[in-house]
C-alpha cells in the first residue's frame, strides 16, 4: 500500500489580504486533497478572515505560531510543530534568514526533506563581492535543503552565482486566470469605457517600501503630468513609506493627479478595470506576479528591466521596460503609451495571451508538486 505523503508548508506571511498568493495557497491545498496527501499550513497570523474558510474547504490543517519566528520561542515552536506533524516534506516560504537554521537542521537530522521556496530579492550579479558569493547566509542555509524552488530564471542565476549546489527548479508564479477574466467581464459593465471621460489612468499595486521605488514613479509622473495633464496615477498598497511618499507627492504638486488608496483587503479588480496602463518603478523583483495580474486585464505594462520582470513582461510586445532609477526614462515610456491608444490595445491583448501561455496557476501548482515528487520515492502524481 502506498504511504500517504505528509507535507507541511511553513509560510512566513500574515495573510493580510486576498490576492494571487492566497489563491496559490488554496489551490496548493486543493491539490493535496486531490492526491490524498496530508497537508499542514503554518503562518505567524491570519488577518484575512475569509481565507480560513477557503482552506477549511480543502481539508488542510492550519497552524498559527504567533511568537516572532526570528525569536528563540518562535523557532522552538516551529521545531515542536514539525516534530508533532511528522511530515515527509517541509516547504518553506519567506524563511531565508539565519534564524531558521535550527529549524532546517532539525529537519535534516530527523530525515525530513526540505523544499525551500526562494522568492527573495536579487541583486545584479556584477555587484556581488567575494563574501556575498562564498559566505552568504543563504548559501550556508542551503546546505540543509534538499531542493530549491524558485520563481524565475533570474533567481536561479542569482542562486548559482552564490555557489548554491542544491538542485534548483524554476516554477513560475501563476494566477487564477479564470477568476481574473470573470472579474474583468463583471467590471466592464460597471466602469465607464476607458477614455470616455478624457482621463487616462495609470495604476501601481504594491508595497510602499524602498525597493519598490515609488519615489521614482512619483518623480516620473511629475514629468508626465506636464505633457499629459489628463493622466492620473492610482497607488494601491500600504507600507512604512506611505506617509513619506504622500509628502513627496505634495512637494511635486501631484495631489490633483495622484490617489493613494492604502492597502486593500480584497483584490482591486475595480482599479484594474478602470486603468489604461500598469506601471512600476521597482528596482528588485524576483518575478513580479502583479505584472501578470495586470496583463490578464489587458493592461500594457511599464516597468524596469530588473530581476525576473523581463521573463514576465515581453519588452516591446506586452509593455515597455526601462532602466531602474531613471524617472526620465519611465516618464518617456508612459508618455509613449498614453499618446498611442492603438499601441495600448495591441500590447494589452498580447499580454493576456502571454498569461494564458505561461502563467496559469494550475501549471504552477502541478510543477510544485512535481518537485515534491522528486523528494519522495516510488511515487507519482
């Protein structure tokens, strides 16, 4: 009789909203139920109440370890939980600091396979120094992993540059395209046809943190509004820099042109529906799931040529990519699209087709479980 596989996913996310990563977790649980595998999910907190109900439907166990995971108490609780659950595989997400070494070591010493999901920030390879390459924390931690799952070829190259010898599988992030297409169709009847009001809407969705470089985006938009006064920018998301960025918008005289919505718990389908262009000035992205989400709504993308973004956004086909930290270049790309409605439509349609070909959630889930299958013996999915 085939042994039932037990998987414990340790996910360092507080689940504050309902978006594509949360969709991933639900489908991850659904796949386990389909395979008749036992699945446990571990979080530091769950702040989006509806999420629990969705997981309960898929019969996965939910565990909350409330103590800070970088503290001695948090580490001990994680180890005790792994000991009680007795998994065959532990899949770690967002657990890339040295504080987790005792947890990885416990898995190694007890024969539990570790699949480490690397979503992390990546640096340009030419900026790496000897100590980064040979003595990085991530390299030391990787000695306790059995396999790495990462979200882009750019991430894989970065990990290989750090001399990580653990086998690496690239599994692109995916979205629930059916849900996005259904929401797009529903909102079409509620939102005026784009351009009817004479306003052209640009949209950013993401955290207000340094690496997202919303400051660069605001400086670029200050240039845009001088040449295209009917352009508007909506910024969806929260974070530690939100008040600083609002002050910068005031300084740049953008208050009549920029709208800060703050963090939205539900996915902002309404903002996607009313927008003409999706834009980001982020200087570091492992993948950029939000770009695939925007492309599913037929939006052309303006972003920076960094990390995994060129694997998501086809430059010149589904959007325009520019160098990072270059407000002038970002503004020029935005103005190109703002001034050419046919190009916006063409790139938007190409973007949707690209998502259909490359970034569907079920393919992501299947590829992830294929990696788990490699960590077990005499088993197939």
